[in-house]
């Protein structure tokens, strides 16, 4: 079946460091891919998306490129801030069904 | 701007007790969802309602029932709680016709079943 695999956390970085959070997927077909972010004590919110191969989603300094050849959608940011500390979830959707499939989440902790 | 409101925020139940989690959204969204979040497993879809008057099963519907009371409200009921249902529950909604991947989530209900 369709699934999403994320790197285990927590990821601990110093402020202004470069961030990569790995995400790979398994899908029968060509899914749309998403990153959601969950700040402490809150629900998830959509961070960025890509709907076809080679698309790059971007928002708030975060980027992710849809790589069909490696079935990956890694999240990157050039310079993280303390306020980026959160849990990041990679997700996929097939054929605009009502079912978003989430990865297990990666906790990011940014130290001043 | 309330968005998606869930009640209660915390709940402790004994095995076999029943309860209903309430969810309301004020964004005039057509679609609503219930997810559970467990450590190491991400979020899993329990039930969803594509539009008022319809409900469908997600990945893990066993032990739950839902009611789409009106366009604003979507409740989740545990008829006979089990320890395996200890989790954090999130309600979400999305707008438009058809699936919209921009889900708006509530802040969650932390449920413990003893």
C-alpha cells in the first residue's frame, strides 16, 4: 500500500544551521506530496506542497522538491530559527481521495 | 477567528466507558475529518465526512462512530473505550468541493483510557 517514511528524530540544531529532514514515499502511481508542521500545543498546518515530479514547494524559507526517481520529498531550510522548533510531518495523497497518509513525524529542536 | 474547536482538551476514561468528542468549525467548510496521533505512527484517519450528510471510514474506524450533525459539527463517539484508544485525537476541516489538501486542524484532545 501507500506509505511515507521519515527520518527518526529528534533533530537538534543550533540557530542559523542548515536543515534537512528526509522523507521517502511508496505509492502506486503519482501522489501529491505535502509537508505539515505542528507547533507545540497546536494542531497541524500545511507548510508546503508539490503535485507533480520536479515541482518545488516553498514557504517561510522551507523548500522541498518532488523527486520521482528517488521517491523522495526532503524538507530543507538554509538557516533555522528557534521559532522553527516543531514536529514536521511528510504526507501524500493519491488521486485527490479524502485520505492524507502521514509519516510518523520528525521533531526539530533549534537551540539559540 | 476560532477556526476548528475541539472539546474537551483532556479526558480520562475507564475501560468500557463511553464518551463523545465534539468538533465544530466556523469556516463554512464542506469536509471534516477525525485523526488519531500515536507516538511513532503519525496521524491516522479514523473517519471523514466529505460533505454534510455523508460519512466514510478511514484507516482505523473500528471502535468508533461519527455523526455529521450539520455543516459545522462533526462528533466522534467511543461506545466502549479500550486502552488501545489512548491517543491524541485531532479534528480537521477543509473547504471547497472535492478533496482539498489544506486541512485546518483543531488543537487536539488528549484521551487516556485506564
